[in-house]
C-alpha cells in the first residue's frame, strides 16, 4: 500500500447524531455518537478503529454502509459521493461495500439454511443464471472460510459461535465486495477462536485484495491486523497513524491509557509496568464537556483543555488532537 494511491474511502467531517428526547415538553437531548470524524482508507489496507464501548465506533461503521444517515459531513467511496447516490448507483454501492456484524447468533436467519443465507445476496443482485451455479459458488465460499461443503444444508443453530462468524464472513464475500466493515467481529467469540477469525480475514485480504475497516476495543488485536489505527473517544478521533507507531509510541494521553490496560503474559514485565488508572466518570455523549472531550479524565489537562477543542495536529506520520503537540 502506497500513499500515492487514491483512497478507496474518504470520510470528512462526519457527524451522526440521535434525538433521544423523551416527552413532548422535555428538554431536547441529542446523542453525538459520531462528531466530526475524518479519515481515509486505501486499497488493500486494513484501517483499525479502537476505543471504549460507547465511543461511537459501531455507529461510524454503520453510517459508512448507510444503515444510519449522518447529519453532516461527506463519505466518498471509489470516487463517488455515497450520500447522493442514485438508485442504480446505490445497488452497486451495496454490492461493493459489505459488513460483518458483531453478533454471529443474531445476524443469521434461524429459518434459513446456510446455503440459503449465503446465496440470498446473489439472488437479490441477480448473480449467476441458475440455482446450480449459485450453489457451486456457495460451496466455494464455504471452503474459503474453512467450512465443509456438506454444511450447506444445515441451519445456524447447528454451529458454534466461531463457525457462525465464518458463515457471516462467507455471506459478506458473496457479492465479491471491494470493502468490508468488520463491526467487532471477534468480540463475542472465545479468545482461541478470535485468533482463527483474524487470521482468516488476513488470508482473505491477501488473496482478494479487499480493504477493511476493522472495529474493535482490543488495541493489541487491532495492531496485529491493521496497517493504520484510529483511536476514538466520545465520537471524536483523538489519534490516527501507522499501527506500529500508535502501538509502541502513543501520543494522545487516552491512547497511552488504553495501551497500559493491555494484559502482558510475562508476569515480570507486567509487574514492572505502570498501569495508568483514569479517574473520573466517562462523560455522557448527551452532555459532552466543553473543550477537549477527554479533559475530565486526562492527567495532563490544563485550563485551556477545558475551554478549547483541539484540532488535529500532524506529528510525523500521525495526526493527534491534543494541545501538547502544538509548536
């Protein structure tokens, strides 16, 4: 992946807000789930997105695939404005942009066989002339994700969580997409199965040249699979850059705190490492604090952090939203 390439996905100033006001005369309450996010994803690249639960990661992913409508900003995919696509262009967009959902149990229709689940997108998009051709392609996809051809006649309840997620991956590949949003695809799985799914996604990427937006809360796992990493906090991107740089030399105090919480298997190293304990409560996305959103928990916060919102600053190959790096 070279930076001379044009990005396959450009997101600029994206905002997705939800009105959660209760009652006719109640004070209006708006959840700012995504609040001014900008980033690029390049062809054959995995862009990792990390942050605490509730920071807006999944909302961002669902907005990109148009499950949610943003209130502001732009999304450009393969050179086209996603938010202003015509009917015919929208069908092609949904073919090229797919999603793997977090819960492998809830994302599969229990009344359909595995063959029907994987073939359904092909039927909708009128791919292949006959049922026999579609079934042959389903069998090939089952092989790609490590399942047996005879699984085609079985139902979702007959599979484990890891196998169901493989089925979800096969379904996302049915339309030969160019980009897949992976919405925490391993969080509901056992640790041993997580590594298998991550390795499977990496193999598929190397064979098919697909780009990923990989959403997770485990920074070590994201570092393993991603070329670049974006760190989100309260709907904003606080740091973004190459995965090795973000993982080994974090710039933003929030990224540093996230890394300090990662378990280390060596007890000697773990004992000598300083754990950063963030104090204070996580602010509500309904009442985001003035200034830097992290100022209520940041050990390095100053008066300015409570009054002004930092803009992204370029530091080498990275962007960080923190006044500490102003020159």
